[in-house]
C-alpha cells in the first residue's frame, strides 16, 4: 500500500490530460542538476539524522569544494616535473632505450624452421655410452 501511495505522489497530469511522471518538489532539490555550477548549490543544510550530525552538505558537495585548496604533490612528482623541464628530450631518450630492449625484429618463420631441422637430438642420458 505504501509503494502505491508513493508512486501516486509522483504522478502528474499535464494540460491535455496525459499522465507524466515528475518528482515532487523538495525531494531531491539539494542535489545539483547536471551541468549546473556546483559552487552555487553547495550550501550546508540541516540533517535530521543523528548519524550524519546536525549539518550536512548536498550530494556531490563538501566543505572541500567551498574553499580553494592546493593539491599535494609528492617530492618524487616535483622531481620528475623539474627533470622534464630541465631536460625536454628525456622522454624521447627513454623511448629509444626501450626500443633497444623491447622492440625486436619480427620472427622469421623460415629461419626458425631451418634451425629446428638442423638441431641434433641429444641422447637421453649424456654420460651413457653406446
């Protein structure tokens, strides 16, 4: 019975009498709409649940968005950025080094077949005489 009452509260009729569904006012008004500016929507609101505390922020917002903060960069990240500025050819040199180790010539199947045919089969036990 509760679910049918809930679904009826979402049902509205337009001017032509056709049924369309729309959320009731005030249900999800605290959630910012897609494409809207978040800063204008991030105002604290009172929460009645004791598990959330007395003041909360809308979905997708927090106190973090209300103030401008500087992102933390580790020492390693700062070092790598500085190294790239000082030596702009570093990435190209790294690619050349990787090419020496990993970029191999394609496998020649004819040569591989000849090598397999020319192989001498080893005896099962090397130290055994005939």
